[in-house]
């Protein structure tokens, strides 16, 4: 199985990827960790990897027989969509995504949830900006996913996700 899960911030990509990985035994790769590396000297806690390093890491993932990729749909990872057997676009309502962003940010600040960046107010503002950019199409995620209609599944609710996961069992 080669699966690419994408969608805006707060859509549930990480949660779905983890659940599928546990259920299937297929390794899940969070492409944020490929795009960024820890940097304790920066306010955000991480920095972009050099393109050559990022691309080499990504190519090594794509060489695997099975994988679950989870990402916000960055253009630099379009080969993941191209090679995937299935592309899943998570698209819950904007209000639910915003609620999830705030809840996650609070859990991270309370030390109840780990994260690869510092959960600052600036990061919270960025997450809301990224959400708006998804909604208005400025980030290009929907357009990139739409390039693969034969393998694209759009899931908008928990009910959609449950139904889709049941279909994987058959």
C-alpha cells in the first residue's frame, strides 16, 4: 500500500495516518519531519532542511515497497501523490479545523502533546493563515490533489473516514 494523506492544518492527517499505520503495519512518514529539522537556536524550534537533503530523504521513502505519507500537500512532495496508490484529501469544515488548531496549540503549551516546533502565538497565527490559504486555494493543495482524480478520495467527516476505512478491510 502506498498512500498519501493530505489536507489543511487541523484536518486530522496525523491522526488518520497513525491509525492506518497501526491497523496495517505500514510505516507512516510525516513529511513535516522531512521538510524541517530541529533548530534549538530559532524561535520556531525548527528550520527548513537544505533542498538536497530533503529531496534525498524523500526519495529514500518513495523507494520503499509500502508507505503512508502525511503532509499538507507541499509542491516539493508531488511525486508522493504521483506514486501513491491512493491520495486522501481530508477536508472537514473550517470551523472544526480552527477548533482543532486551538485545542492542539493549548495541549502543546500545557505539555500534554509533543510537537516539533515551539507552540508560540506566532505559530498559532501562522496555522490560522495556512488554514485561510487552504480555504481560498492560495496554497494549491486542492489543485495538486485534483491532478489525480482516478485515485483521489475526499473525506469531509468522521463518518466518511469510518466508511472509507471499512472499505480498506475488503
